């Protein structure tokens, strides 16, 4: 079994990766539309369908299509791992110079692929679709807007619709992505980290006609939280400064108690207790914060990202 860390040299022009989980009714039309679109481009291509442990007849349908068209290659996962892992399994097995990505449910029109491919030809490392004319529930739109805002804030990159699955990458980008070993992966984070030249392109979008969506609002919110904790250790590092502030407040209070006592001879004890409380909780927070510093270092180390990424070196 392969973990997919090793990739091969490109032997075709374009690879289209499609994660598939229980999409049987969509597969034939999907295949037909991708093939029609890419044949019109007149460039060699392959479709890499990743069966993510489907429980309907998706795998059998894929095999039947492959029997007629060997340009479709199937990567079969051992069980349902989720859309993210399925995509990366696809990336690890592509043979194209340009790697495209789209959902199997026909919400992303395959006819838009040439727009993205053109951007890669132009010199971009990554081109992502930006859906226009979306007709989703209010809560879901709000959720994805919030998510994209967080992504922009945390990556300092202009991603407006990371949720759109229609994407194209220069091959070296997906090769780099495949080499990352951390498990809580977020594509925009890793793309920003790699320093890719990116662009978003307006693409069409249709409602899901067959099958059902595997994501809801709760999952979007969960993802937003994961994103923040997955990218930065800032929340952990806020503790120490907070501890210092507490300790300083306590210290100032103690000074005031002393001052009042000297000036007016007032020996009331309440203020002393409060001051001691502040100093102690300050010390506690500093200690916890110190521990968190170590934890955040471990956290960054286990992500095991490469130390640097070279873009080009002269021969
Ligand atoms: N998918 C997958 N594994 C999963 C869930 C989804 O491979 O565990 C695939 C699914 O077949 C589709 C894509 O990921 O091609 C997006 O899924 P879905 O359409 O349910 O998401 P939505 O469009 O609602 O965001
Ligand atoms: Mg969908």
C-alpha cells in the first residue's frame, strides 16, 4: 500500500482529479462532459477518480467507464476517509503537468476547466473558481463567507471562495502538497505557505440535482475553528501576556494598600486579599503560558513542513 508521498514525472498534459463518494448517478455524465471539454482543447489528459469508500455502485460504474476509456484511472481508497484525503490521494497519483480538481456532483461545470487551465498556462501556480449565481440557504452562505474571511485574515491571501472545488494547479504545487505530512491540512493555508502565485476566476455553478450534500453549517463553523487553531498558536501564546497584566495589576494594588496604610493608617485587609489574588493568578497564568509556549513549539514541529521551498535554481 502506498501512502502517496512519492510522485512520478508528468507523462500527460492535464490531470483532472475527482473525489467520489456515493455519486453513482452523476458519474457517466461527469465523464462525458469532462472528455468533451478537454478533447476540444486538443491536449492529452487523464481523469483520476478517487473512490472514497463509496457504498453505492460508484466504483462499479467507474470500472465500467474505464473499460471503455482508459484515460480514466481509478484510485480506490480502503474506506471512506473524507473529501480532503481523497483529493490528496488523487494528487499523489497524477501524471499530468497541470492538475485540475472538481467535485463529482456536477455542481462545478466541467466546461469551466479551460478557463482555469488558461491561467496556469499564463504563469499562475494556482487558479481557483469563484462561484457566481449561488443559490444556497442564507445560513450556509453566511457560514462560507465567514470561513473565507478567516482564511483571508489568517493567510493574508486573496481567497474569496475557497469552498469552490473547481481548481487548477501547476504540477509542482500538488507535488509539494503531497509531500507535507501534517494531518490537519487546509489547502489555502498550505498554498499561502508555499507562496504560490494565485488567482480566482469567475465560474458558473449549479445546484446539486442528484444525491445529497455531505456538509452543513455546523461543519463549516467547525472548520473555521480548526483553521484558526490549525494555522496559528496565537491563542496559546496569549496566556503569558495576560498573566503579566494580572501580576502587574496585583502589584500596583499592593503598592496602593501600602500607600494608604502609611498615609492614613488604614489597615483594612480586603484590598490586600484582592492584591494577593491578582498576583497569584498572574503567576499561575505565566506558568501555564510558558507551558503553552512549549506546546506550540511541539505543535509546529509535528507539522513537519519543509524548512523552505525553492522556486527555481539556475543550472
Ligand atoms: N466527497 C468525498 N468523500 C466524502 C464526502 C464527499 O470524496 O467523505 C466528495 C463528493 O463525492 C463530492 C465532493 O467530495 O465529489 C463534494 O462533496 P459534496 O458535494 O457533498 O459537498 P458540497 O458540494 O455540499 O460542499
Ligand atoms: Mg457538492
